C-alpha cells in the first residue's frame, strides 16, 4: 500500500512537535537514573513515618518532557543523561525549576514547559519583545540552564510500525525530516523491550525524496512493538490506541476514549481504562512574532492526548477522577487515589501534594 503525500499533509498528520511537548524500560529499558546524584531532600522511609513538608507554592509539579527523544519523550535528566528539571504550575501558569526546586523560569506559560529537539525551553513568550527574551537568555546562560526556544520551527523523532512490512522503524519528523532507518538493538536497550510505535504506511515524501511513514489514520494511532530479543518483533495487541506511554518494569500505558489503562508483556490489560492521561498531554505551540507590536505570541500547532507514567522502582503515579495514587507492578492501585497531585522522581521516590502541602515520599512506604 503506497500513497503520494505532500509535505504540508505530512506536517499535519505526523506526531511532531513544532518545538512543542515518561519513559520506559521493562527488564531492558531506560537505564535507572539512581546513579545520578540527587539533590532532593530526604523522603519518608518507613510506613507510618510522616514526610517533612516542603515549602513549594505550586498546585502541580511534573517532569519536563525532552523532545530530543522519541515520542512519548523521556523526562529531562531521568535517564542520567543530564540535570533533572521539573515544570511547576502556580495560578494556572507554568514555570521551570531544577531538581533542588530552585526556580529557573517563573510561572507564566499557559502549558507545561518542555525542551525542544535543540535543547531549548518552550516557555511563555506571550507579550515579550526580543530585548526581554534576550535578557532571559542571558540569565539562563549565566546560570548554565540552557536557552529559550523562540521563533524557529520544530522537529522530532518517533518509532513507527510499517503495517505492510510488519516491521518497526525510526524516523525524524518536521523541518529536519530524514529518511527512516531500522530499529536497532541500541534503541531497545535504551528505550525498552517494547517500543511505542505509530502505525504507518510508507508513502512518497517531498521532504525526504523517498518513502516515509504516514499514519494509517488521521487520528493518533499507536501500539507497542517488540520484544527486543525477538527475531521478528510483533505488535503487542491487535488493537490500536490514541496514545501510548513507555513500557517499563513489565507494564505500559495505553490511552483510548479519554482514559488510560496499563498492559502487561502479554498484551493483557491489568487495569481497566480508569486513569487520566498525564504525560505528554498538551497542545503544542510555537512562538510567532507579531511584527506590528514587536512581541511574540504562542500559537497552537496541534493537540495531543496523554498517556500514563511508567513504573519506576515498582510504582507509577496515576490520576483517577482528579485524585492521585500509585499503581504497582501487578496493576493494583497499591496507594489509593487520594492525593491532590503526584510527581515521579528519577530515583523512584515521588512528590505528593496533600492538603496543599508537598512532601517527598517513598511509594512503597505509602503502600505498606
């Protein structure tokens, strides 16, 4: 099955970020980042022990999605590749802070801060002129915290499944689109025994001058492909999903009809579709210059449904009916959804908010 598609059509269909917005491993997935030095304060370590409160005036905290990695994006620093950053929400606006909670960018963005494929922060440039943006960039450079994404287009990467060849592949999307390449053993080693793939057919592309994966549906259409050790990888289930998360520690999340469930390595659902999509759920934006006012505004490029967090040290934060708890490796809600918010950390701990107060906790202690 081959089709001819133009660059404009591909730009609309592909799951790419025009510099817009956790990650996985089952027994062979994203390397544990526990080796990375943590600057977080001590957590509650035993059942029944109260965690010390943290002075954090935010309603929400979540990891920063790194668009230099394939959809659904690794969290910045969680694989030990660099500093850990979080994006935090106050009064409905989002900012950026380091792992030790030092503020890097104040809360002014309408959506969670992400990092683009060039390593720039996608933040709230609405109403700022070039001089103001330059001042922010100078401050970021002085503190070693990168730079802002302003005024350039986007690119991204994704894994896909060629439905005609029954084989996975890897491609770069957007303005830097390149010819697709086969999935390698290194991809499985870094990203997981099952890879999140976009179901695609190969089509002639003006961008690359050859065949390029095109989604089989105008809607987002995903599954998992693997396992890593198989001579001929297969799709985990016969069903397609609107979004998928990373497959880690034996489970992977799938999103359909507004809710998320978790699958095991046999493709069996270990939960019902009960949970909200919490990772990579956003409207992607790009900064556009208003030549009349000399200021930048954020323009929506596309909307994407979310997926669930992967397991880390046996637990994953989940959100049900607006409240948060923790799922274990059996798919059981080991910590009932009763918290106002929860955010994973690289070392398997979690930040939880209860009665307006944040604490750093060990999910296993909460489940005991």
